[in-house]
C-alpha cells in the first residue's frame, strides 16, 4: 500500500472511530431524559465548597493544575476538593491549593471490567449520595466529554455545574461553555474564568512541587549506581500506555548512547513496574552503562529526578508533562495525539515536539486494537537524527 492510499485509509477509519455509534445515540436520549429529573440542591450553608472532577491519568491531571492554582488565588477562603482516579491521587495531593483529595475508580478509566450495564449508573448513584453528604456549591467537570462526572454532580444536587457544551455532558450542566480545539491548559482555565477572569499567558502557573524527602531519595539512589551528586543526567521515559505511541527500542538505545557521549551525561531510564522489562531490553542494546529506575519511583521521586536532568526524552505520556512541570527541557515524540491540544506546556524552544508529517496525523485514535501496526507509521517516521538534534537544542535552553 503506497503512502497516499494509507493516509486515505487511516483518515476514513479515524472518522468512523470518532463517529457516534447507534448505542451511544440511545444512551444520549436516555441521559437527556435523566437530566430533566428534579433533583433537590444541597443546603444553603454549604455554598463555599468547590468540587473538581478529573477522571484522567497523570498528564491530563497535571495540565489541569494551572486552573486549580488560579482558582485558589481567586478564592482563598473556599474549600477546594478534587475527585480523581486512584492513580492520580499522589499527583493532586502534592498541591497545597487542594484541601481534600477524593478517589474513585471512574467507569471507563479503571482497568477493572464493569460487572454489568447497570454498574456505572449504580456507582454514579452511590457516589452522588456520598458527595451530597459532604455538600458542594459548585462542580467543575474538567474533562470536556465526561458525561458520567456531570451526571454525578447533578445527582449530588450541586447547584452550579460547569463544563463544556458537548452532547452527552451538556444536559447535566448549569453552565455549558463552547468547546474549542485548544490546549488542555487553556480549556481548563476557561472553566474557572467565572472566578478568575481571563488570564494572560504570563500569569499562568504550571509547576509541580518537589519535596526534600523525594530529592534525598533520588540522590541516594543515584549514588548507589555510582552517579555523583551534580553529574549531568539524561532521562529517558520510553514507555507509554498504548502501542501506537511506542518508538523502536533499538532507536532509544542509539539515542541514549550518542547523547551520553556527546553531552558527557549519565543516562537514567524511568517507568512503572510494567515498563521495567522495556528498559532492560533497551539497555541491553547499549554500549554505555545506564541506570534503570523503572518501578522504583513514586510521582514525587520521579519529579525530583527529572528536576536534576539536563533533558527528559520520551513518547507522549504523563511523565513528560511532569518533567515540563519541574522546569526541565523535554523532547516529546508524538504519534496519534494532537500536540496542539496535548503538547507540553512551556516555551517551545525548551519543550520540543517531534511528529510525523504523514497526512493522517493527528488521527487522535489512541487504541487501534488489533489493526496491523504497519498501517500506522507515524512513530516509525521519527528518525534518530531528529531526536538527537532536538535533544541537543533543548539542553541549550536548560
């Protein structure tokens, strides 16, 4: 299949993927009917407590934090609670702007299969009862299409429910803003403008706080690997949540070897427990000795490591957003996702994005299932030379 034919194939498949299935049309009708049910509001004395709902994982949660910072600055006396997935609890708990972090295995975001067609709605009812007992004046649904979170806020009797005007979520909202294809940070900031007003770019605060205990852990870990305090570090986070975002292991090995020599740096590979084998396969193909921290860091410790690095490289994933949040230059390889919406936040000369110029990019399809990987070359199109060049340019902006 030639490239032009492949592009047309993938565009048609992506269009079909993003179209609304008949069963979702039926669900939309049922949700619209449910939104018209009368639900009593919480008592008036509980009108200074704001609930933030963000069901996603590390990267999306981090990109929400500028809005949380701005909301706190505009509401110093309010209680701000966050409802997030268990995997994001440590991230949100690091921010003093948030008074209480609540966790929930959100349907569609948990790896646990749902028990039945009713189970997401039963969970919504139970969660709403618990939130009603706490009492909130406002709820902000940060994920634009998260109808389940909007439904829960409605059932909980929260009088003000703010989100985006997308078909499934809008019926449950009291304020539904027009959705625009813009960066996630700006999308989140627009949801809090009722309190903060529009913020100029220079007023946006994007940072992750690093504590001394995490920094001490990283220092000791590196010393055990023979890496002295103050050594130049190059961090690579090669793993990501889906195969369509993966770059070839042998290319990561080549990049790591070349940069270690050219930058006179020590290479550290990071990742979760499930990515340890990936890091080991890459390092086995290297000439230079590399440190492997995959599986040995919590979020705060990973942030402390990245803060020490000269540059962090990897495919589009949450840890690359974490590196940007601690002020370290990044080189991020993008496959199906749109960098204009989900790219790193910060100066483009410091946070470099590499993507294919293939005509079907970005398809925004993160799970092609069993489709042949050969039909999705957007990550394979990225050459070792481009990554090396970007890494050298990024480190010059440290």
